[in-house]
C-alpha cells in the first residue's frame, strides 16, 4: 500500500468571514492542527456579512467543546443567553402556544414510548398538557436555568440547552481563536478566479487589489452570493420555494423589556412569522414573510409596531430563496454556510448546517486530487441533512388550522414531499414517529409540533393500553411532579448568568468585532 500523505491538501483558501467562514477556519486550524495546514481567510468589509443568525441548537456546544472553548468565556464575549427551546405562538390556531424543547418528554413508564400513554389520557379530565412532561419546557416557562448535573442526564429531568448570541461577536471570537492558531486573515474583495483548463479546478482567486491567492482546496463561505461555487463553478441551485415559499425578512434589534427569557419565540403572523431572540444587551427581532401575500411596507409595519422596546438600529431587509446548491462540494471547492443553501430560520438550523458541513469535510478531508467519491459522499450527507430539515420546517405550515389569511390556507394545501407525507401518515394513524436514519430532528421534536399544532393520532400503541387506568394516572402525576420539583430548585436565568460569571463584557474600543 502506498503512503499518500504527501498528497493531502495543505493549502486552503476560505472565502468569507461571516459565521461560516470563521467557524470553518477555527475548526480546521484546531482539529487538523497536526497536518501543517496553511489557511488563508479572505473577507471583504465593503461587502460585509448577513448580520443575522442569533439562535442556535444544542449541537453548537459540541462544536465549541471540540475546540476547547470555555462556555462562560463565550457567553461573556457574545452577549449570550441560554436557549431551552422555541416557543411557537399562534401556529396551529390563533391563541395556541407550544414549545419545541431541547429534551425528550416524560419517562419510561411501560413498554410503549411515553407519548402513547399521554395520548391515551389526552382530553380526559385531569390530564395535564403535554408540555408539563418536558423539563426544559417547564423550566423555560418559569424563566429558570442551571447547568445540567448528573441527575439531568436521563429520565424525566433530562434536558439540553443552546445559546442565543450576537452572531457577529461569535464570528469575531472565532476569528481571534483561528488567527491565534495560524490562520491568515486577508481583507479584500475577490473579483475573479482562475480555473484549471483540464479539470476545471480552481487554481487561484484574485482580489480587486491585484493580489492573487492559490490553494489546493477552496472553501466558499461567501454567503448568498456563492462567489466560487456558483459564480465561478456554476453548480446550480435546487429551489425549494414550492415547499417553503417565504422569501424575505426584516430584522431589527430593540431594547429589552422585562425578564430575560431562556428561549426563542416564533409568533405566526398573517403572512409569515416573527422571531424574538433575547440576548443579554438587546432583543433580536425579525419578520419572515412571503412577498406574494404581503407588501414589504406592511411586513415592516407589522414588525415595528410589535416591538417590545425602542428599536436600536435601522431595520435591515433580507432576500432569499429556500433551497440548496445542486452540489455543495464541486471539484476542489466546498460551499459551507449560506453559499451552500438556505432554509428559513424557523428552527435555527443554519449554524447547525455549517457545523455539519465542517464535520463532514473533516471526516472526508481530501487529497489534492479531490476524489469524486469524496465529493459525492459529502453531497449525499449534506443533501440528506437539508431534506430532513426542509420536511420538519414544512410540517409547521401544513399542520395549521388557521382561517384568517390566504397564506395559511394555501400553505396548508401545499404539495409536500413524499418523505413528509409518510411521517404525517405514520403519526396520524398510529402515533408513530419513525426516526430518519440521518437527520437533525428526532421524535421529541416532531411530537412537539404534531401535538402542539393539534395533530393527534387516531389511536395509540396498544401496549400503552395494558397499564390499568388508575396506575397510569398515578405514574403521569409522578412524572410531572418530579419535573416541577426539579425546576423549582433551579435559579432564574438572569441569576444564573450573573452568578456564573457569564455577564456580557462588550468588546473594548479598537478590538475587532
Ligand atoms: C433572516 C435570517 C435569519 C437568520 N436567523 C438565523 C438563526 O437564528 N440561527 C441560525 O443558525 N442561522 C440563522 N440565519 C442564517 C445565518 O445568518 C447564516 O447561516 C450565518 O450568518 C452564516 O452566514 P455566512 O457566513 O454563510 O454568510 P455571510 O454572513 O453573508 O458572510 C459572507 C462573507 O463572505 C464575504 N464575501 C462575499 N463576497 C466576497 C467577495 N467577492 N470577496 C471577499 N469576500 C466576500 C463577506 O464579506 C462575508 O465576510 C438567518 C439568516 C437569515 C437570512
């Protein structure tokens, strides 16, 4: 067998210094530090970053842990708050409210999955709401948080958490981290690329200044533009607007009023939905909408008239088309972040997709020839991730009973992918939530949306029927009581931040943001 270590990629150019670019630079410089990589990141202050992306998923903690980043330090640097899940208001019907928490529901009380026992009791007098059987939901509603201890690893009190942070500060934090590990940062605008006449590989990129940068591997983190993957390699875009038609957003920060809630809120509106993401020093707000159903002005007015505090900046408008590149890895170019695709931010999945892109790249780290089989496998994995998330997002729209506006009626009738239709059928008929073999959202997430949006199964797992009624009521009562007791013992979210040393320390003047 031949030793091909001399064929490994050594020189990497990352295009873009947004969240995707700096996450990639930080991860490669740390996780592959033994390879002697020469990494250059090129970013353009003139173009700037998308400047939104504040809510994350618990997986981000594994990303940070793999880099050895201390969570308290991260929180102080990025104004981070804790996120225990997302509260969805007015989604099934106006007036409804439910949570998608970071944790499972209930406990093992027999051979069937917990939710079947609850479904058996649902609607009967004395049956508590499904959310009372989720530790993170009860904690979120009470505004409580403490770091999980050994007692929170499994059983009814198990939970996880994520962060809500200032994405620009997170990118800057990782920028410092990556540069300390040898990543070179270059400021400038890429205006062209030179392609190899034989295999079409990118050989170099040139800046407006005339400077040229060559590499074995190019990572396109240039945002929606797709400077390399699309403008140069013309990979093509798979448009999923037919499944998820929202295509615009306004974003604006405002002053914080009231207590610091440990969760993100997504409130359905007439022609879209509005996010509320509390950070330590402000609240991030945005209205995601579909321009076929509302004018830009009305969308903006709806956002600005529902802010809880004084706006802290001019609202920013963003345009997007849901979908993904036909190939996220093409030749010697890998697109990570918005350059690879975009699914609307309803479940805060974009940063997680960046993380998956990085993990898959590290796992398949290529030789200079970039074998087609590596690229194919990468694309297969990323395509599956995107499709699973697309289905989960679409569930929020097809499972609505709102009659107040054309958008909700039309979205309910949308043609859905077979994979989603199968999931809904399995739940409606027997309460089953088969896990995808690959994909981000597992059964508890699907249950949250199904039950939260009034989709109930016709029947429950017959094994849940064996437990005598009285015993079932007692066991359910014990589970919710255990959860309440655990939550009662927690600190408030604000107290946790203050006492754990995680209070925001704004960057000093002159420090790169
Ligand atoms: C409305 C909205 C809300 C969102 N909310 C969330 C959320 O809550 N949670 C979440 O996980 N994600 C969210 N996202 C997604 C999130 O914002 C992005 O995934 C994340 O910011 C990564 O962006 P990026 O780094 O890929 O692109 P950008 O931030 O756009 O960065 C692109 C970089 O490329 C550089 N660049 C571009 N062209 C050139 C060139 N020619 N030469 C040199 N440099 C160039 C730019 O200067 C910049 O540095 C949201 C997105 C939108 C649109």
